[in-house]
């Protein structure tokens, strides 16, 4: 090969893809539950390992059960279960690092004899990170058109933090159940540090008196500062925050009829800082002496972009899992949660989903019942490709007409942009036959209207600098009827 071509290799670390999986976890309660009122499950990841074609992940699921016994006493029970599961994808290799987020997608109840079984369907959203390399044409004897490519390189980091909240409520006898939802509101990247900010929505179901139920909630802000040597201003970041442990204590003051509640949280953040790097790649090339066949390659890098927040108050008629009437007394609304997706419509993007909660009522016969209610919503947003997280706050319910429940809730929506950078470039070239030699000292060409300097130079097999020097009065792109002159240096024999 007579033409010299030089290549270079980019070596980075990036997000290589995601894989999703589901697994079912079950727990057995032997308590004599006459009526199941409320069930809750959450899960914490304890580890994840990558292998050939799979990710094996481990965790602990925690179940809580609120029920009424045969004597109409409201009781509670809790249990934990360890689990392991596998997510499969042929692209996974042992060199990848897996970051998984667990969500409880559904909780079901079934009875077998005197036992109650709670089963949770756990979803795992697993991000995969690994080495990201590609080879690109960088120099040599070819005439090159350089168009730099932007790629995202990932820097993994993580950290833990503790936060607390203390508040006063009306007098309560016992805490029956609690649930926590995490909402990340911002990620702030500075030199050597990533700060993850957000809030925890703490919902508590408690027993007030002998048979009365009451629910209350608190929004607890948090901030986790994570050291990251590669973090710098201008970088973007994404994070996943899980609650490793929650401790709730209630001290009663019977004289004042008040109760002081203290909640302590242990948080774990798994984060990634994305740095945008410019690589000096080539988008086109040609030889002035030979035909060449170019080889092209493509690269795609995933990361995160800007975050935006939307707060919206929703209301409307609820769908119910069981009937109600005017003889029922509404006592508590608990386990507020939401499922939502970003949907593109003719009128723009919308966050569409359903807000859900468990409504606890006291019937005319003195027994409690738990009723699942769901309120659909559709909210317009200014977004394209985003991950959606919805926090449900202050959900309330009332019965205006018998058998029908109207609900209100505040939604705190966080949209995190899914950023994707794609680039196509010349990765190599194969030399072909010699080009025919033009012996003319001067040639005149009539280019196509609209041709740019590069297109014209490529068709003439001359460098852009040569074409510009020979035609200083021509502006590009060329106009209809313009002529281009090419001078060739001739060698005279003595």
C-alpha cells in the first residue's frame, strides 16, 4: 500500500445499556387475620454481579401487614425475606459494572388455611457500565474532512448519608405501618463533588384509641454529598437513592394529648457523573492519487441531561376495589403512590398515570375494611425523552354521592432528560486503483449549484486549500453558472 493512513483508538468508560427483569418474592404470616386492611412491601438491593450473559442481583424484601382479628382489634405484623434473581441479556459480560434499582410493582394477598401469604413482584432496572473503545482515522496522506465527535464518558461514584425529622402530632397509641418514597429533585456537580438533593415522603398509619385509625405524612428533605475526583463544573449526573434503614420512635405526652415522633433514615446513593469529551474524528476523506473505499463506524453514548420539576394538584372520581356507602366512616388514607409514563400526543408531551392509595373505613357493624382507590391523571409537560418520577402528597377522599369517592392529591413530578450522543466517522480506508492523470496545465470546471468547498474539492481531487487559492473570488456554496479554475504545475524537460 503506497498511501499512508494513520488511525487512533479512543478509550473511555461509558453506559453500555440497560436491562430489566422481574422476580416474585413471597412471605408467610401465621397471624389469625380476620380481615386484611393494608399491605406494604419494599426492597433493598444488597449486591449485583455480572457474568456471561447475565446479572445476578441480591436483596432483602420487607413486608408489613395491618389486619383486624376475630375480636375486631386492629393489629400489625412485619417480616423480611432475602432473595436472589437473574437478569439475562447476551450483551452482558463479566467486565461490566451493574447498578440496579429495585421497585415494588405489585403486592398480592392470598390465604391458605389460617395463614396469609403476601407476594411482591419486584422490578429491577439495571444500568450497565463498561469500557467503551473505538478506532478512527486520524491522519496520513489522505485529504481529510474533520468533524469532531462528542462522546460521554462515565465516572461512577456513590455515598451514604443519614437524615432525620422530628415533629409533633395528636396523641397516638401505636404506629401500625409506615412507607417511604424518595424523590430526587436535583444533582449539582462541582469540582470534585456531586451533591444529590431530594425529599422523602414519609407516610405513617397509626392507631388512635382502641379502634380509630389515623394517617399523616411528612416531606423530609435530604442532601448527600459524594466525592468524585472526575467531577467538574459543566458535567451532568444521574443518581439513584435507596433507603437502607428507617427507625421511627413516638413519645406520648398524655397530659397535653400530643405525641412527638422522630424518624431516622439511612440513605445510599449510587451515582454517575458524565463528562462530555470531543474526539477529533473524520467524516469524509479522499486521495489525490488513488481511488479509496472508506470504512465507517458509529458510536452511541448514553447519559443524563437537565432535570425539571412540575407540581400539579389533581382531583376527580376514583376507581374502587370494593363498594362504599354513607354508613362508612373514612378514617385514613395511606400508602400513597403513583405509576406514570411520558407519552407523546398530537398536542405535545404529557405525563400520564394513576395515583393510588389505600382507604381505611369503619363500617356500621364496627369492622374495618381496606379499599384500594386509584385516580388517573394526565399532565402536559415540556419534555422529549425523559425518565419520570412522581411523588404523591396529601391525598384525601370524600363521599359526595353514595357509593362514589372523589379524591384530591398533589403530584410532585421530576423529569430527568435521557441524553444520547451519536456519531458516525471514518474508521479506515482501503486503497484502490490509480486515478487517471490530467496533463492540462489549466482546467475549467462548472460545478453544481449549491456545492460546498469540500464537495468541490473531492470531485476535483484537490485539497480545499488548493481550490480556494486558485479561486479567491468564489463564495461557497457556489451559485448557478459559476466556473472554477484548476492550475496544475508542469515540469519542463531540458
